[in-house]
């Protein structure tokens, strides 16, 4: 198989990849600040023989390797980290801080994604006789803020690189290391943030009848918003609504004039997304009217992510390649309530795509937790200060999955 030929070089580059991963993990950078990361990525791609375009959307990097007639495959890795203080205890743990002084950590595993794609890019360059076509390695900034993909597109991405026939991406997840997990159709949810400001009339705490209390309004609104999920959406339709912030007033004996709540909604279907959005506005206005508010609330929608809906044919093709290569370690991915902006890139090109997960948890740790029913507490997940994928077999699996998936389209023998 083409995959076996390309991956034959993995043993030789493994020590270098592991060292690169440790260094990247120890030097995380927040979204739009990935200057060190992108510079080192670009340097490596050029050394591998790729035609490199950097500074796309700020810190994005794209390497293109043309290798004769054939399809064009784009593979994306995200580069940014999170404002979290690392608590893994690893000898290569991050002590970095961002420009605002906050600790920074690769708590979502993007360092794994970058390393795996660099490994795949190097192996593809070393074994050009095993495949035909064009391989595009795209390193995206600012996935966590949700505007990195759009930034690259707005900076002319589609006119600066070849049009891909298919786009691919992967994400390390708290499943047993060594597994790869695919899912056709909806895989990741859309995410929408809302900021609701309600208006009252200030008064002294000793005379509440002289005011209109926005704290009570906001409190009732928090409770009533939960009924969207429990009473306005079908029980088999997944929706998550979380109020993550409520703020009003500055002292205990004064009724303030305003209160603000912020909430996040996760949905998978566009009509459900719109229905929930409409319900949020309706309920906010109704609660304020019921309290005699002097004006309607302000409802601001911000920070949206699209749903990630995998193309069925593309997913079947990649899943079949995974099954042939990984055997029983190729699994089906559970529906995820996390969100991503990767899909913006294939949509801009009009290309089909698929996005899958691969495990990063010590298999023995995972098995013990599964046996006790304590996976949620004993297996740190993404965005947790203790999230630390085991280096192996996580990196090997990420590299192999990146190569196998691309060769499902580029391989001279179909894989």
C-alpha cells in the first residue's frame, strides 16, 4: 500500500517529532499571537521542499507540495493555545504567559495537531513515488477565538493556493490513544454567544417599590431560558444552553439600573439554531415586559461558530481507509458538543470535508476509569488544566491518520 511506503520513514523521524512536540508544548501562544509557532512551521515546510506562503490572516502558514497530476488534498492543523495555567506536572509543562500576563497552555492539544501534520508533510515529501497530486498543509491561527479560518479567507486564501478537491482535519480527544474515530454528518455543534442587557430603575434597597429591579429580571430570565431546552425543543434534538455570566450592581443596598447575562448555545441543525435564537429574544422581551421595564432588553449575538457537518461520501472513504489500516482501533466518533471553525475553509473553496478525532489518553488509565464509571472525573478533557495527551502512541496515530487519509485520494494504488 502507498500508506505503508510513506509511513516507512516514521521510525527515523519519531525522535525529532517528539522533541518538537515537547518544545511546542512548552512554548504555547494565544490566538493571533502564534509568531514563534508559525515561524518554526514555515521553516520546516521550506526545508521539506514545500512552496510556503506565510502571514496568511496574520500568522497562518500554508505549504504546497505539487507532485504530478492528481487530486489536491488540503489538511489543516490549528496552532493556538488557551489562557489556562498548566497543572499537568510534566517536565515540559508550559510556564508561558500572554501579553496580558495570563498563563498560557496548550490545553486543547493543538500542539499535537501541528506536530502530526508536520510529520505527515515530511513523510509525504520523502516518498513522492508513492503518490500523485498536490498536498496542501495548512496551519491555522486563532481557532479558539473562532475567527482564524475566516481571517485566512478574508486575506485571500482561496486565491493564493490551489483549489482542494477535499479538505481534512483531525483533533486529539480524551479517548484511548491509538484510536481514530470518524462520524458522517453532524460531528461538532454550532456555538452562539449572546449578551442580554435588561433595564430597570434604580432605587435604595430600603424602598424597592420605588424601583424596577433588573437583578430580579435577570434572575427570572436565567431560569426561564432553561425551558427552551426542556419545553421548546424535541427531547431527541440535542441542544445545550448555558448561562455563564451574570452581573449587576456594585453594592448590597442599592437596586441598580441594569443587569447583564451572557449565555452560550450549542445546536446541530440550522432550523433549531434559529428557533432557539428567536426564543431567547422572545423570552427576554417578555420577562422585561412582565416586570414593567422602562425599555426592551438589548440582545447581542456574538462569537458564533458554525456546525461541523461532515460530508458523508468523504467520511466513508476516509473511514474505510482507517479501517483497513488501523483495524479495530478505527471507531465511530460520538456526537461532540464542542465547536470548530475549520469548516469555514472547505466552504470557502466549495470542497467536501471530513473532520475526525484521535485518542490521546493513556489506554490503561482510560480502561480503569471506564471500569469504575469515572471517565468524566479521572480522564482530563480538552481545556482542562491537567489535559496532557501521552506522547505515544498519540503522535504516531496522528501522523498515520494524516497520511492514510490523504492517500485515500492521492495514493497511486488507492491507499
